[in-house]
C-alpha cells in the first residue's frame, strides 16, 4: 500500500530566472511569484501555485555554494552547462516519510534521507520540509523525489497564495518521463513506488512506447524509445528524466485562444491534450501540454 499522497511540484532549471518567468507569464498567462532561496544550495526560485501543487523555477545564483552540495546540485549544474534550461525533477508528497523510507528499503529501493530542507522567501518566511531521494538524487533521473512538509498546509498557502492564472490553469494533471528501459521503469513505478497501472501501448511520437501510472487524478506517463526517431534523439541528448508537464485548464478553447493571441502555436494530440509552442519556452526546455481539467469528483 502506497504512502504517497499526491503530486507536490515539478522543478524547471533555468539560467535566467527573470527571463524564464517573463516567458511563462507573458506568453502563456501563468502567474509567477518570487520563491526565495534554498538555504545552502546556491539557488534562487520562483513558483507558480495552483494550490498545494505547483511549479518551481530554479536558477543558480551562487555556483560555489551549489557545487559544494556535491550530488545534490551536480545534475543541475551539468544541465545548465549544456543548455539554457530544462525540466529537472518532480516530487510527490507523503504524510509519513520515515515509514516510506523503510518501505523502500524493504522493496530494495535504495534512497538517501529523509533530511531537512528549508527555503527562505523574500518576505523572510521560512518554509521547511524533509526530503527523500531514491538513488541519492532525483535530478535528471526517471523517478521522483519525496517530500513531507513540516510547514502546515495553511501556512504554505498563506505564504504563497493561489493567484488567478490568465491561462485558466487550475492544477498539474500529469508528467511525462523519458526512460531507457520501459520494463525496468514499470517495475519501479508499480512494484516499488506502488502507483496504479493504467495501461501500456504505442506513444503518439513515432518510434516510442509508453506505460501510464496514476495517483488519484495525477498521471505519470513513462516513455521509452523503440526505434530511431525524435524520442531516441531526445534520450541521447538529455538522458532519462522528466521531459514534460501537463496542466489542467478550466476552459481549453479559451486557453488556446489566449496562447494563439500572444503569438504561440499549439499542437493537438489524440488524447485531447494540446502541446504549447510559445516563443521562449523551448529555449528554457519548458515542454508543457494543456488539457481540459476534470473535477476531483469525476
């Protein structure tokens, strides 16, 4: 039985925090707030809140401090040495991180932690949590990290209140993760993490197959190349890990009009989702799809 309760957040690493947040705000209508510093990790952050779930945009402001963390920031430093940005990792929340760590040991999943983390916001408020990372890090890896907040939910939302997004986005509905071996990734997500299997089949990108897992209304799509093509090229260029985030919107036709009205282009997919192609997004590796949100009761 899984102790994982929900999706928490996805992290986008960028080389220019101000420029990246401007793209998300001006090009696709997301409301971005200052997030503050990860104490001792050399990064500054901005957040896009939908509730307890959110997107985090992170940039390195002190390379020496980041390098001193060793494995905890090395993948981010490598990513930003190669390109302007990209999805770095995503996290799932738990209400008992110590028990989750013990369960991982029992199922043969090596993990580091839990250990204490903190982020100091520009207004001086300090947000605190504990972190558990399979394999020592979840940055540019095909698995999530796990987080238990020490700061109560009400305080989190008071510190970073939900703002109205012009896009009409209300939640993160899913992520896509590129993997080199689908069967190994399925064992990880199904047997070790305990997420619900939703099926397997061809992906809408030629030369790739996919398997899907869910936690409530949140969906994880695992994608593996099966032949030469765009997905194999992407795997060879970027390695395994988070490659796309899906956002649920209140009104998909209105969201499409907003993006197109700001010069963006959209690519419709067979599952009803729409890939966003807006100026600047690709520069920062911010692959985003939007889809019609459903109510939690559905």
